[in-house]
C-alpha cells in the first residue's frame, strides 16, 4: 500500500478556497446541497464570494438552457471570475470623474449605468444610490464608496466563515477538503438517483467491525460505519477474463457511441438493442474509442472507465431484469464472457464519472481556435483544425463503422446538437447538395454540410461552436466533456444484431441495473442510530461502489467522509459530502476508482447519520 497522503501547500490553498466558497454559499442557502435556481440567486451568491458579476458574466454561466447550478458549479465559476478589487473599481470611476475631485453626480452615474448593453434597472440604481450617497448631496464620493463596498463584502465573508465554524452540525454536513475537481452527482453516472423499493425483504446484515472516530458526539459514533478496503494494483490482472479460443472464427458485430457530460453534471449516451436468434456463448467488450492519429499519443479520454449492463428487453422498466454486466477489465477493455439465451436485450453503457468530469470554465476566457477563413479568392472555407475535428465527429456518429452516415445516424447527431430531426424530404435536399453514396452522407459530404452552414452565416462561427460544444469540445478544440466508445459482441453460434435506440425510461433502467448489480453482490450493514437504514459496499474487480437503502418512512441525511482513503477518487468529486435519501428509496452513494492504477489503493469511507431536524 502507498504511504499516507500528506497535504501540500497547494492542497491547503485549495482547502481554504473551498471553505471560502462554502461560507459564501451558506450565506445565501441553508445547505451546500441546495441548488442555485435563478440568475438572481447566482448573482447574490457570487457577490457573497467577493465577485462583481456583470450582466454579460451572468449570461455566460446562466444560459437559456440552464435550469439549475449546484455548489460544484459555483466553485468552478468562482475560480474563473476575479475578486472585486478596490483599485480596479477606483479606475473605472476615475474615468468618469471629469473634474478630478473624487465626486460624480448621481445624474451622470445614472446615465452611464442605464445606457449600453448592460443597463441597470431602476430598483438596482436605487439600491446603489442608497448606499453610495454618503453626503446626501446628490453626488457620489466614489473613493469612500469603493472602500465601503469592498470592506462590506469582506465583512460578509468573515461573518459567514464564523457561522460555519460555530455551527458544528453545519460544518460536519457542509465542509470538507476537496482533493478532486467537483462533479455534480447524476442519474446516469449512478451517483445519486433515488429508486423506490421493489420489495419488502430485509437485507442480509453483516457485523460492523469498526466505528468512526471522526464525529465527536456519542450519538455520531453510534450511528457511523467505517469500511476499510485495501486493493492491490495487481488485483485486476489476476481476475482478467481470457479471450475464448478461436475467437476470430466467432460471429462478430460492433457499434460505436459516446458518453456526454451534460450541463447538470449527468452523463448520458445512446443505448442499444441486441437480438440473438439462438442461445450462444458470448464474449462482450466495451472500451473508449481512440481517435488519435498517433500510436505513441493515445486520446486523453482513454483512461475513462466504461461498463455495459445487459438487461432483458421488456416493454416497461418493471419488465426488464439485469442479466449481466462487464465486471472484468483488460487494459482499456471492460469484459464479460458467458452464455445468453435466444431473445432480445437492452445494452446500457455506463461510466462512473470518476474520470470524466467537468473542466474549469477558464477555457471560456481563452482565445478560441479559428474555425473558418477566407481564401485568396474571398471564399469561405473550413480551417485545417476544424476539418480534423469534424472528421473525428464523423467517426463517432458513424455508429456502424461503414464509412457513411445514414439518416438514422445523422438524426442521433442532430438531436444531440440541435434537438431537431431531419425528415426524409430534407434528407433528399441534402442528397442534391452534398456528396452521398447509397443514400448516405460521405465524409466529404459532412464537411460540405458544415461549410454551407458557415457560409449561410457569412462566416459567423457561433452555430459551429454550438455544434462542437454539444459534442464535448471546448473552444480550444479539445474533447473534454465526452468519451467516444465502441461495443464489440462475439457470438459462437449465431450472428448478433445490434442497433441504437433511445429509451424513454433509459436513465431509470440504467439506474435500476446499477443498483441491482450492487445489492445482489454484497450484504448490507445497518447504520446504527438510524432505523431501517442500510449501507451496501460492493468491491468489484476495478471499482468500489456503495448504496444507501432507506426503508424508513422519513427522509434521512447521511454524511460521507473519504478523508482517510488513499489513492482514491470518488464519482462525487469530493472527499466529504452529504447525501439526502428520501423515505423508502435506494440511492447509489458513490463509486470509487484508484487515481493511479499502478499503485495500491485503500478505500476507507465513514458513513454517519445526521440528526433529523
């Protein structure tokens, strides 16, 4: 096992930053589990963090598609936005001070603030004047105003920190050092979707071997569980599933897809339909798809974990049952080998979110890559950088890998990027204007289509950026919020049939499969001090997953600490967090993977029942 982790100066700086963020957040909300539900709330909480967001800044983070932001999103934004600076404010006012005497007339200030692209409302002006008119003479003495504004923000932050420190219960629930980039829990990443109980059977209990030493009260010690598990770096190698002999002679089908990281932190992907005409031995794999053109430099997302759940294809979620899933790992491949009966199945791709996380929004402020340019003749054309990215996107949406994009494949792309489908009539028009073969779009035709969109906008690249960002690219043309993958199915006795589908109950079906894979492979520990609250901790070949089952008739809040884990990263993105589990539901708590797979890792999680308020 690797040695105990020692915090560096940078780690301590990060911890102080997150404590400031939590203090600011809790000055507006009761809990860091609460969501920011409006642009106005975002403005208030950013002001508490000492930022002075303009309308443009708020619109950058609260787009027409935004419905909510969580604490982790807030931390990302605070990292990107500079703190309010007294000298900077003074510089702005000095430019308006014609006489140079330190005063600005309210009428002049009102004219400036109510004109231009970020005009203030009358209510906002009145609030500023109430604070700013120090001498009550219709003029603003702006040096005093700047000093007052900055000191007020600092006082608010200090007061919030003192409240956080004073309330030990609030501190236990809301504060913890974050060693990893924040990631919001999501339904499809399996980090938090509640699922009602489908049965009333009591779980099999295991004796609790060790109680937590972190919470100070006797009640907390009685209601805590500690689950130390040490994993060796060689454990995965020892359980590797060997390829069946003669695999090259088996019937083979494959299909591609991609995991996408959504704005709310959830991970989504297409799901698939598998038909087997007869009972057969099956060798099933899923792995990230390497789009790199250099063998010595694989794609950055090749370390993202993947999995595939196989469920019987019932008409409803309740009719479907978990059959198997890829438990073993062979380098980037995740593998299952066994026998499947003749019939129809749903294939549900999955990633924990431990390695596919939202990146800092700093990329928004960096200079974007050029997408289009004008040739010597004045005509518009796509840049080399954009053509390379579009070629990679073509590879991803060419699901069957035949080098052409069918109408069905193109519509999966369209639904992802624009939310609208292309009908057969529009496809016929495409056939007249772009290169096609066998009524399918070629790579060249795909380039022509994108060039036409840029030409129609007279070179304005904004629509192209919307497409690229929906596919997971940042403005530097790096693929940072997606992970392309490929599924391969080998069958010994029949040819498997694969096709992509979009299930209306897809996320719920995946969550059902995920929960079943945890509860059927491990027993439960009862969380003492909480009636009918149980914790399942499942150790797989390459990851550890935990689930909380609340069989009581009231909501419970569980404080979770991974502070004593070594070489671990959690799908929650935090070492300390809280989980609210509704009455009579099950919820996946977290998934944990090693940070460095070449070293041993220790999972040491303490779950503690929070007092009911």
